[in-house]
């Protein structure tokens, strides 16, 4: 049987098994949530002006123009938006993402006869039907030249025609009333700087109006029926959120403003004209019937029932007191020796070498970070990454020595060095630094030469066997308008720095830009990499440039590929296990790893005498209490007694301090490619700021498992991790820790990989179709007992997801149904968040509050952070101190309105940061402070990082509050956070799973700090 046939058979069996699982599940009951306002609503008008079609939360509804109850026509999995009702026929044009790419569809006005009109891998968006009903104009990147252009498609034949072709992004088309020209927006990326008109007969184009990018941008043009007036939306401001969004009506040539809308938050969609002086547009959560001559704007009242379905399943069981031995699954970056007889890898925070068929031998025995083992071509030296001297650098280990005492830095630097790769002659080492730039180190002199400037999270470099070419995996965006693209293979000529880009296959990606290749076979004939989660090879020429088609070598999920020196074998990971494949016969041999760990748990009886104590729930605190901890759990919380309980082994005097539960960081990426530069500093930094629980929401899978097992076993110091691997994404990706999923079979492989690695969560990212998102959520529930979430509100509400990972964030649409461009959310969002029972995370990304506490940048704990990260914090503080914060605080206030409303109505609002994209540790405290600044009481804010996360994740029996029987995860702070939320950050000591550290002890490997040393001295 051929490899292709084997792969097809395995895929078929996987699909059948998955389908059987899904069919056996019970479908949860549905209910509806009725709303009277909607966020980012779009509308279109029937030719007789009696009915509207509106896009409410990603579903098309019909309602009378006079207002009333809306009737749902499409479902969330149809993924329809941008409706446009033809003036000549009973047809509606739509933009749909069904199938995983944006295309133009049509339907009848009653929602029937959905039909796809355009096809292919290009994104086709924003359809508008011509006045004669024969043609649809739309924007698209389908010529794949790096920008959006205006296209048309003939309804009768499906014939496509490209109308514009400039390097600018051209989008948002609309027709002139006579159909002779198309008006559209032109700009760079999402910044529309002008509205243009093109004559379809002559191709002549002219500018109607323009705006300077530093002032704002324009969108959504539409002409009045007589062609004398032009409506558009003017956005004021720059950055993540706009300051205002206003409907503007001008003369047709754009020279004179005729009307300025009254709404401050106009949605980015074309106004629909009723007559030459009246129109309908959407803004401020409403549909507004507007008479521009009378300057009146009257809301069209409506009700819309949004379907919701809450999943019911048995939650994953966590045995936090387990004494059992667990097999290691976190085998990170395994590397096959040149002779094919040994494997080097990182596990349990140590560097191991293992003879194939033998037992692993630890080469290191410290608590510093390890990463990226790489064998020298002669097999005598092992390169790896450690931060034992403060900064992650490349170390060289002579394999003839028994331990790491003589290991030396290859090219000492104050910048980070990760993912080392040897040149074929063993004289050079390629690596990347924290700026994501690739450099070359001369191993004889230690001299470092920059090779490739920063690219967005490139993968590990690989030298071609001739030593003249370097290959890396890096992002290749389709356009500037949207950031996603494919993870392509880039070759770099070492002599000239000339780059060439190659796709592993058309419209496909290297699976992750971490350890999934490309790597060169030492014989110079091919490269190997992971694509579609499978192992592929591709022929190359003498200079290492791909020359042919990729061919699969196996039919099982693959990660972290390396060659033997004779090119006859490849080693890889498959769902937590090592496998060796024969390049010629394709025979696969398991490589057992006899390595296990037990969860570390102290044997102790600690008494903490607290001056102030907050349980973690409600407004009340207690004073002068004794907290007794036995081993890793709280035994009792009682009024202070002068006589301590029998058997107490240690007493902590916290009479001038406050004890509260450890904080939850509910949205982080501790093992994303940004987090890798922190090394051992990351876990210590979080703990030093009182963060004892950390929810990782998309990370390199094996790095994440290795980190979690290291923290559990006590071989590294950090918070209690609840994590996942890479997020499951669609065909186009951006981050390196997002899986580009292009088939349902691959989706199933990814899900079973998450299960095999025993993850705590399923993250579904922005380009994954909603049909597959529903499958992913169901698999997580039924097969793993874990939650799932994405950036979207409706999949969470209606398709069985458990939450939203942000109130609003990146969307494949370019805008969100949960928050407008100006940062506002309306009744639909507020009601759906609360009434659905789902959770959502507030990730503010606002650095304005640093202005209230500039001392955060000079806090001694920042010595734990890498120097460049402290520099980033100092820059954020300086900017906050010197810029006008009025608009920044307004945007922050708008988010906190949603947060407070959700909280007060009983919703599950959780505090998170998205760090290290945002600044780790300090940004969580800014989040809590912002909640208080805009109306919440300190105890309410603290609940978003204590009891509410535990409640959201079904962990209230063990975490979230400090009470008998609960895990001893707590912090001791100076001051009183219930009186002053800023005191939450004034951590002196922290305890996780019963282990107690002072801030001084946590910082010790990287910074000298006295905080907490007297209260919680190091136990000898």
C-alpha cells in the first residue's frame, strides 16, 4: 500500500471514529435571548421599502421597515454578513465564510436557496449588486499580489473581472445609480485614506475625497438614488480604537459636506438610501431612519431572538493530591544524534541524552531554563540554551564530560539566543534573538553577525549541507489589510543575504513555526518539514532551494523532526511519543522514553498569623486570624490564638499584612514564541506579583507540557498552569502557535493530539470555520472534559463554546460583533454574556494606568524580567506620563462599563492580559485597578481574579477561595487590597500548593531584593 493510500485509510478511520463519538453525544437544549440593540449591525432594504434585512450577531434577520420582531433567516454556521438586496430581482448578495474562505453568495430574501457564486483560495468580501441586478461588485485578494482590489462577478455566468489593480488596498465597493461606475475606499491596510470612483467603460479613476491618516480614516461609501449625494463613514483617531465614528453626507464629488450624523459610534457599513433625502444607517446599537433635510434620526425599534445553547458535560478531574508516578509527555525539541544512536531533549526542566533503547541521562541539574538541543555535525558536542548566567544564551556541552560544570557560552551576549542550529562544518551557529532577528555566531571567536532582520516569529533556522544557505519558516501575509497568510519556507544566501520564498504546497503552511522545520537532509537531497500535521519531504537543489513537490512520509501526527547524519532516518514526536522512521522503507519504530515524575508536595504544618484576611469572595474581610496549612491544603481559618496548634513546623508573622487568595492570570501565552525569551524568569515574575494560577490559551504544545510538568514536579518554579497547545486555526494563520487547518481529517488529528497530551483547554482561533469550531468544542467536552473558547461571541453562545477569550479581539471579519471600532458594546453583548452563562476575559491592553503608578517600572521585582522587557515597561510608563490620556481612558472606561455590567448581573467576567503580548504581571494589576477606577469596588475587582475563574472553570472545590480543604495558593501583601486595590501588587510572600517563597527568594537567581525575606526566610 502506498503512503498516500495509507494516509487516506487512516484519515477515513479517524473521521469515522470521530463521527461516531459526536453522534453518541446528547445535544443540549436551546433557548433564546431577546435583544433590542445590536453591535456592528448591517442592514439592507427591500426594493419596495417595506422590509429590512439585518445582520444581527452573524445571522441574517428580516423585519419590517417600521420595526418590530425580527425573523431569523440564516444560522451561525452559514456565516453570512454584508447583505445587499437587489433592486431588480428577488435576490440578496452576501459575504459568507462557510467553508473556510470568504466568498460571495446569494439567497432569496426569505433565506432560502443559498448559493455560492465565487470560489478559490482568495478572500472575496463586501458584495454590492449593480442597479440592473446583473453583476456583483466585491473586494478581493484573489490575484495574490499583496493587496485588495475591486472585482465583479456576473450573476448569470459567474464570470469574474478585475476592476482595479493598484498596490493600495481597495475595498468597500458600491455602485453609481446608473451602474456606469463603482465607488470604493483606497488605503493601506485598514486605513482608508480616500474614496475613489472608477468609470467601468474607460477605467478612468478619480478621487472624490481624502483624509490624512494621522486624523482618521473613511469607509462605506454609498450614493443617493439621483447620484448627487455621497454618504460615508468618517472615523476620527488612530490606533486600536477610533475616537468617534460619524455618518457624513457630501456632494457627489466629495467637495462639500451636506449632513453630519448625530450618532457618535456609526458602524462601518454603507448607509441604505430610501430617497434622495432619507436613508437608513446603523450606529449606537440602533437602526436609524434619517431625514437629512429635516436633520432627524429616528430609531427603528426591533427585537431579535438570539439562539443559545449551553454545553453539559463531565469536567476533567484534577487529582491535586496525587502521589502517583506520571509518564513524561513534555519531550521538548528532541534531536537525533548524527550516528542515529542517541536522542537529546529537554524534559522536566533538564537537558537529557538517551541512547535509543536505553534510559535518559540528565546532563543538567539546576532550575534554570533549557531549550533547543542541537548536535554538532561530528556528534561530540551538544548545543543548548540556558539562562544560568542571567540571559538565555547558547551553551556548548562536551559529551565526553560527565556533567555540565564545564559547559561554556558559545557567543556571550546580553541579548537572548534561542533555537541554535549548527553549520555543516561545525564552525558557525545560527540563532534568533528577542527581536526575532536571525544571526550567525562564529564559534571560534564568539563574534555575532546579523543575517536576517526581524520577521514575525520565525522558526528554527537550518543550514543547507553546502553551508551557503539558511532556511527558516516565516509568515507570508496575503495583504496589509489583514495580517494572516501562510507559514512559508524562506531561504537566505549567507554571502549576499538574498532571500527567496517557497510554499511547502500551494496555499499550505509549515504546521508551526517552531520545531516543525524545514530541516535539510545531510546528504543535500531534500528538506523535511511538517505540513497538515504530517511529515513531508521536498527535493532541493545543491544550494538548498526547493525544486519539486512535497511528498508525505507518514500518516500520523508529527512534530519536531530531525535527521540522522546519514539521512536514512528521521526522528519525530507523535502525540507525546518518540518515533523513528526509515527514510527508504517508511517503517516506523517506537522510541520509548523511560522517564516519569511525581507531583511535588511539601510535608509541613505552617501557621500564618494574618492581620487582615480576605477569603476570596464577597465584601467582608476578617482580622487577626490564623491560617493553618497542612502539606498543600488549608486545614483551618480561625481567630488568632496565642497557643498554636500542635505540630506546627513553621509560623509566619503577617500581622501587619493581608492574606488573600493567589491571583488568576486568565489569558496568557507562557510558552508562545514571545514567552520563550523569558526563560526561568517568567514563572518567578508571575509569582512575585501574586499570580499563582495561570491559564495558557495557546502555546507551543510540547514546550507547554514540559513547562507544566516541570512546575508540577518542582524542577522549575512557577504558577499552577492550566494550559493548551497551539490554537486550531483555519487555512490562513498569523502567530506561530496557531495550527493552519485545511481539512476535517487534520482537525481530528489536532484534537486527538490535544487529548493525548492531556491539555486543559481547546483554543479555537479566528480563521477556523464555525462548523469546525463546533466540532472542536464538542470534542473537548465529550472526549477531554475541558472547555473551549475563541474570539467570537456567537459560536460561544450558540455552538457550545464555553467562553470568549477577550471581550473583543482579532476577527476574520476585520471588525467584531462584540465591540465597535470606537470600543463600545451594546445591549446584545451585555445580555448574551450574562444570560448565556458563558465567561469572558477582559484583556484591556491599556497602558494608560501606568501613569497613576510610574513606580511600577522601577519596582525591584522588574529585575526578574529580562532587561528588554523592563525597557518595554519603562517606555510604556514614560508614554503614559507624557501623552494626553483622555481618549485612552475613555476607551478603557467603555470596556469597564461592560465589565461592571456583566459582573453586577451575575456574569462570569475574568481578569486577564494576553501577556507576554501585553506586559506580564504588571498588566494584570492594571486590569484590576482599571475596574476599580471606573466603578467597581476592590473586592469585586479581586473576584475577577479569584473566585470567578474557579467558578467559570468548575474548580471551586479546590481553588478560588481560602477555606478548609482548599489548596494553599495564597499571597501575603503589605497594606490592604480591599481598601486600596493598588496594595494587591505589594506582594511580600506567595504560596503555591503549600510551597512558600518570599519575593526575595523568587528573585534571587536574577535580582537582589529584600522584600519578604524577613517574614518568609528561606528554610534550610
